[in-house]
C-alpha cells in the first residue's frame, strides 16, 4: 500500500508529461473499444437482419439445394416433406421454391432467381402481403438493388422467362407490386419474389419447394432426405467476415497501443536513467530493491489505470452516443460485400470493456516492469553517485 | 543485536576493515585494516583528502556497501553478513543519511520528503504527522512544509535533509560532506542544528568531510589517508550558536 502511495505521488508529481501519456493511452482504450464495438454491432445487426428476412430459425434444404452451386439448382426442388406440413399450417414455417430464370427489362435480359413464397407467411419479415393484396395479375416483389439493376419501379411490367420441370422454356409478364427496402442483399439483388402457388404452377412443380424456413425459435425434428441447417451454419460466412474485419481493425489499435507502449517504455528507461540518484536515495532511506522495482512498475501501471478513468470520462458519453444514434454507413459499403442498413449501431459488451482494460493494463504493466530489471543489478553506492551499474 | 545495544557497548565497531575495488585489471585499496569504535551520541568526523576512503567507510557503516575483508558491526549487525533485505531494514529503522547534495525527492513537498522514512516504516498517519511537524519545527522550516525542494535555498534544502534523517529518531546519522554546497552562514546553521540534535537526542553523528567549518564542530576527528587511519583524537569544540530544545515527538 505504501509503495502504491509513493508510486502515485511520483506519478502525479511528474505533471503534464504524465497526463500527456495518459491521454494518449486513453485514446487507445476508446479506439479499441469503439472499433471492436463497431464490428460486433455490425455483425449483430447483419445477423439479426438476415435471421429476420432470410434465415428464420434455421432451414430445411432439399438434398440438391446448395446456394453456392447454381448448376444443381434446376434439380433442387421436391415435394414438401410431410414432417413439416403441420409447422407450415401453423405458421411456424414457410416453404420457398427457387427457380432460375431471366428478366427482360430496360432492353436487356438478366439472369435472376425467381423465388416463390406464401404471400400470407409471417415467418420472414418480407412484405409478401403485397403479393396477395395487389390488384391485377402477376404481382411481384423486388428489392431496391434489383430495381436499380433492372431499371424497374413499382407498377412497371416486365417479362420473366424460365425453364419448367420438364425442360420447357416459358415466359410471362409480371407487374412490380412493390420495391422493398431491405438491408439484406441476399433477398434482394438479382431476385424476384412471386406467390408460391403461382411459381409452382409456372414451373410445373406443384406442392414442391427448394427449402423450408422455420420461424425463429421454432425447432423441427428430423425430416427424411432434407437436411436441417442451423443458424451457426447459415451465419458462418457473416461471422467469418466480421472476424476478418475485426482482425483488420486490430491492426489499427495494435499500432495505437504500440505507440502508447513505446511512450511508456521510453519514459521508464529515461526515468531510471535520470532518477538513479533518487533510486540510491530511496535505497539509503530503507527501500529494498524489490520495493523500488515495484514502485517504478506501479508508476508505469498508473498510466493504464488513469487512462481507463480518463477514457471512461470522455469515452462513455461518446461511445454511448454512437451506440444510440448509430454511425451513418455510406452506400458504397454494399459494393464491398456487406450492407447493414443506413446506420451501424455499435455494441459494447462488458467482456469487451473488461477485456480491453485487462489487455491495456497487463501490457502497460509488463512494459513498465521490463526496464526496472536494471534496478535489480544496481548498487546503492553507485546509484547515489548517479551511475548505473 | 543485543550484544552491542547495552548502555556501555559501542554502537559501531570495525575490525581490520578492508575494501578493495577492482578497476579493470587493477585493484584499488579504498580502506586498509581500519579499526574504529563509535559510542552513542558521538559527534565524529572522518577527515582526509579526496580518495582517502571517507565515503567508502560511511557507505559500509550505513550498510550501503560491504567490506572485502574484516568486519563492521553496526548496532549489533555484521554488515558483511546482511542480505539486501536485512540491510535495507537496518537503514530504515536505525540509520539516517545526509548527503552532500541533500538528495531530496523533487516531486515531493518538504512535508512529504520528511515523511518518507516514516512511510517506509509503516508508521500510522497521526504519528507521522506529529513527528514530521516536530522535525520541521526543530530545523525551523515548519512554515515551508508545503514547498517543493526547487523552491528552497541550498541551506533550507540541507535542513530538510536533516529533518528527514532525524524524523524517525535513528541511533546513527551518517553525513557525507553535508556543508560542501553551503555558504558560511548556512553551514553554521546546519552544524548548530546537528550539534543540538546529537546533544539532545543522544544521536551519533559521523561525518565525512574536509571542510574546516565542520572540523571546528567535531568532538572527535579521525584522519584517513589512502584508506588508513593515521590519526584519531578527541577535540575541544566550539559551542553550538543556537542550541534548541528538541521538541517531544
């Protein structure tokens, strides 16, 4: 306790230089927590959006369905398993049929996926009700990206072409009932949503689906021939992407932390060099070498303690504001592989804050301790004469 | 320890004390067969030219260094046998140091500098405050308790160093050239202070000096030359100019 008190006195006695180090280190604290919170928030937001609009509580896949394999898509359909019928009837699951096709609009043909979904489903947060409510024939639902790609808007009519189950090409007109705004690219780009029974009829796949989506929180049993994909599997790509982004962010804060540590290391080395007479005096006054080492190490460690306090003073309001109001995301992010909406809302967990505090605290203490090992070899008489042994 | 702590037993005894420094390939004999005894409340000085071994002897008596050969027994502890920890304990409990350049801790106030030895000893806060204020009053600097060393004159700084050395009431105070950086008036003030302390508290003072002003105050003068004691005699001293009663701490 006495050593800590002495170390604190020395630390505070160093004046502006000490506070400058503390401010630099507090920046490291806030940036680490801020960046990590940003990525965690982004990951959570993406996951929640995907769960809500696409994944539900997991999916049963037809044995040949593989979103990564377009060549198999033509055969990736089959009768909806009897084991899932009751869940579908109770609104706890919804089947989706996927058929490869083309859309003719704005003078060009584009390859698309025609997706059939029950207009009355409530499993996914897609505005599929418009597929039932829209007056006229051939209602279709598309997202803003698809609308942009194909030059379509609500009310427009376009022609879609597909090959049915027996290999015959056919074409029909669709009318855009609504352009939905969704942050989930995988239910939007290159996709046209149609009523399920209509697509089943168009593709001659009556009573068939490519996958069945469970409502969030619903569990289904084993279904013969169809494979259940849980959220861990379905979100693996998103989580891997967030991990990659966090690793990228780690480079930034590692550099910042490194700069902070260099400052502290430099201060400690210079401190021991310039304060050797003081070290000798402390030994003459009865401090052991171990006590002097502890005192110098603690002096360094106080940088982290006070940086945490200072960081909390301006970091909590700042990061709290960002967490509540979100950070605007430029549209260009869609082109680099992810989209989470207009704003990202950072998420800071206790584990993140405590982990960062522990990381900075331990690193600072180790960096503060390393130069003090010189004191262990120091003769008091040499130190009193201002020399290092 | 008890063997040398009785009323009649000496505070310090050295026997054939030798200190040799290795400098590259050569050997420098700093102390050569030094045999000395000091008793309670002595006011003694080690006198001699630079390099005669004065500081080396003070360092060994203060357990800051170890002899190469022979023995130095201080307050019943054999310096050559002490571990670093035991030596630090001996210094913290029983020995006060006064250095040529006062060596005050720059970031501490006057009060905190004087308080430091008591903090090391783990004295309770109330007791510390009482002892520090009494020591500062005794050296006449109580009104500068909140000042920093940089705000003090050389004489004031050295008086703070004296207060720091005596605040824990040590049996032994070792002073290395305490007046070397002081003018005549400040030297007299400092020496008067230490003389009164020795008289009132029965503290043993041992100086290393070649300052004539200090030598005039000594009650015992030990002359060293090339690490050998060439003279050891009791002196007639000038009385302290401003004797003060030591306040109760």
